[in-house]
């Protein structure tokens, strides 16, 4: 096993490694986040299964799971994971952190294999391998972001003409989609809701990254909350998260999760990468070969995700693991809006889901 | 589309590109080879189908396909492809050429989709994408071999202690497999025959590469066939090819092609890469990051191949496309030993093969 030494970190160039200390932190945090979020699905499910044994099930109105310590442990694990993901964005470029969100599905698939007896078949193992290989390629070629010393600098990046143009186009596209396409094709074409979520998602990540940098600087002693820019980033973040979740729920409510998840992952990651490349100039100074490798790594992870979703259709981790690359609020919201899942569960839209577990989970 | 200019070729380092003029030639030749071999399967099948219309079928002893121009066109296409593959080994390292052999299956799958109406499903398309992405990663990170000026230099590389040790271990492993494991487990464990082919295959490629360099130098005016070393390489190449084909036929005769093909591809490529890395020192001077990327690219291609094989089980291109990365003789031999295929065809070992086409092909 090749372990990068501290000396290499600073001058990784000699080895062809472009990662910095900050990238290593961000990458480790993103992976820790995936491990926590991935295992939280399994722990919560164990809790729900156990609660279902002694009382009415969650799907028929039971709240027994609230008394189940395992379920609470799962919720805590998830919050820790989401926080870790949030901090990862502060250190490393979104181009690195966002694609690594796919590791969540690997962790939950592997844990489900051993702890819940939901066996991974050959294709599933292949999908896991692909996610890992793609992640390695992305990590090896990730760009290094120059560290920022004040929110003012982030504000300058956010108000550069190129990024303003991106934001304006994103908003225009979202408005057209919401006002024209939603009422006409929203219920029949999966791409409408998913595109809205993904485009807004790229703005969410950018504003969360800005907010994260502000919090980091504040904790380091330089209070950033005296600047109005920090509050603008905060309100943009909240607005974007609410919009994104609203349309994500509509997408998940209307279409099959195993279709929505990989497409959402691909679009969300793509738009986030585009936004990050424009705002933080991630790719400037990178060679064509490095950028091409990053894109290949992303395509590989996406393929792995698709394969895993196709083999674990309608399985539990699938619907929620896509939130791994968002803020803590996301998962809680889903938790509170679980009713749409119950309906789907009852009218049998997830035929592959083992009937013995079905009622317990939701 | 980014097109490398001639100026970049020589000093690709500045762009982070490690490929040389020779690597570009080798890569193009390997891809041309895959295109020819891949389409030869389709052309030959078209020829066999057409021959089957007007006379007794090949599978019941008919030789009508010998009068069919399309079948001959297919054979010529295949020979051109194999020659091109052979020449590719002269220019580029085996680490680059061998994995690209997987492109054959993409070409034949895509052509089969359009010309033979054997539709690629979603997983098939995903498999194709993975093969392409993996190939791009490998090409971007391929090492550059120093060009050799005489067979004597190749001989020195082949007789360096490290490579002699590899050859000795390879021969020892093969002998143990043939003498001890074949009689006991050959008919029940797929790995026995496939391992023999793969280990010998790595020696085949090395000797073919040495022979190719000798032919190239001879054509350039410096006769290499006056050296006894050239004749040793030639006889090693012939011996290895015959052994390899013998055990490959036994493997294909005993086990399902859709299992043999991807495992053989993975093992054969792995051993060839190891042999090439030892003999030609392909990885010396490469960074850990580049080597890791190459391995990731190879794993990605392998996964793509596995997916394609799993979706196109028992389809025609599968059994033979694995020979793409060998010498011209390979395909001819298979052609001459087609009887084993006929048997399989008749006792229905290929259940997925459309019955309307079954009898025609073999």
C-alpha cells in the first residue's frame, strides 16, 4: 500500500500527484461522510425492523421506532456524515467531493450484504469496483484550489462575469422548466424534475461551499458574519436547498427511484462540476490529460452507480443515498416527508422489494 | 475535440501527456486492428447467413460459405486486423496495446446492433462506454518505451536476471498446471486451462514483440535475421502460440465462452503487463499516480468486457474476439478447429442464441 508521506504532500508534483494537504483532508472527510451516511441507512433499517417486532409498523402509523435506540443511533450517524460532507466542501474542490458522494452506495451495499443478508450479486460487486476505480482516478487527478482568506474573496469569485452568466442561465433554465415544462410534462418526463433539482443543486453546493469557508474563517478567529456577503450566501443556500428538495421529492414521488437516482447523480455532479470549474477555476492550470482523466473517472463512477442501482432496484439505500452530497437539512427533510414513500410501498411500485421487509421500513 | 499537434507529440510532458509519436502510431494501429477484427466477425456471419440460404449449412457439413465472397471478405478483414495488431506491438508498449484489444468487442457489438439486428440493451451500452473510458485512461497514461536499434538489445532485455526469473517462474507454473492440475481438475475448474493460456500468452506477446522489432529493423535496411537471437525469438513465438491455442481450445471446449472470455482477457492482459513491465521496464520513471491510473483503466475495461459478455452471452463475436491481441495464426487456427463449436451448437449449450441463426453460423 502506497502511503503519501508528509513531504510528498507539499510537492506532489514530482510524483505526478497534484493533491495538496487540503485535498487530502477534503477527500478523507468525503469518504468518512460516505461511510457514516452509508452505514446510517443500515443502522436505521435495523432499528425499524426491531421496532416492527414489538409494535405497529411505521408504515401503518406506528411510531415505535422513536423508542428504538438503534434508530436514533442511525440518525446521529447520518448527521455526523452530513456534517463531515459539509466540511469536506470547505477544504477540497467540489470537483473532488461531489463525485465521491457515490461511495455512500458502496458502503450501504456492502453493509447490507453482511448485516441485512441482502446479497450482492456479481454485477453488484462489479458496480462497487467501478465506483472505487472511478473514485481513485478522480482523486489522483483532482485540482488544487487556492485557499481563500476572506468571504470577500469568495464574493469576488461569485460575482465574476462568467459565474454571473452561469447563475443567470441556470435561473433562466429553471424558470422555463418550472413555468412551462412542469405543468405539461412534469408527470410524464422524468428529466423535468430531475433537471430542476440538478441545476439548483449546483448553486446549492456553491453557496454551501462559500458559507463553509465563512464558518471556517470565523472559527479561526476572523469573524466573517459581519459581512453582508456571508448572509447572502446563507440565504441563497437555504433557498436553494428548499427548492431542490421540493422538486427532488416530486421526482421521487412520480418516478421509480432506481431510474431517478443515477440520472440525478449524473446531472447533479455534472452541473456542480461545471459551476465549480467556472467559479473556482478548478481546471485552470490542469493539463488536458488530467481533465480528461477526471471526466473518465466520473463516467466510471456513474456507470458503477447505474449498475448498483439496477441490481438493487427499489432497495432502501437507493432513494436516500443521493443526498449524501448535500447539506444536513436534506436528510431530515426526507425523513419528515416519508409519506410519499408509504404510498408507493403500498401500491406495490417496488415489486423487487422483499415483502417481509416492506412494511417495516417506511 | 482536442487534437494533439505534431509539436506536442515530442514534448507532451509539458501538457502532462506522456505519449510519444510511437505510442500514437501503436495506439492507432491497435484501434484499427480492433475495428477490422470486430467487423470481420460481422462480415463473416453475414456471409455464412447468405451461404446458408442457397445450400446446406456449415453446421451440417456444407461448405457453401467458401463460395460466398462476403465470407472471404471477412477473412481478409480479419487478417488485416491481426497484422495491424502485430505491428502495433512493434511501436507501442504491450501495456498499451494489449488492453486495447477489448475494443474489438465494442466494434462487433455496435455493428451487430445495426447490421445483424442483435440489439444492445442498456447494460450493453454501459459496457461499451466503460471499455472506451478505460481505454482513454490507459492511453493517457501509457509509458513511452525507448526505441531499440538491434535485436541484440532486445536479447539483452530478455536475458536480464529479472526477466529470466519471470520466464523460469512462468514455465514452472505452467508445467505444474499441465502435469499435476490438468489431469485432476482441468475438466472441472475453469482456472486451470485459462491460467496456462494466460501465462504462456505473456511470453507469446513478448516474443512476438521481439520478432516484430527484428522485422521492422530488417525492413529499415539493417538485416536482423543474421543473428541467431532472432531465430530463437521466432521459435519461441511459434512454440508459445501453439501451446496457448491448444489450451485455449480446451478451455473453450469445456466451459462456457461467456465465462472463459472475460477471465482470459483479464489474466492474459495482467500477465502480459507484468512481463512487459519487467522486460521493457515500462513503469520505470512513471509516477505512482500514473501507474495507478493505468491499473484503474485496465480494471474499467475489464468490467466493461464482463458486462458486455454477460449481456451478449454465447453470442458469436465473444468466443473469438479474445484472439484480437494475438498473432494472425491464432484466428486461422480457431477457424480450422471449428468442430468443437459445432458440437456445442448442436447440443444447445448456447441457449440464448437465436435459433433461426444458430445452424447458419457454425
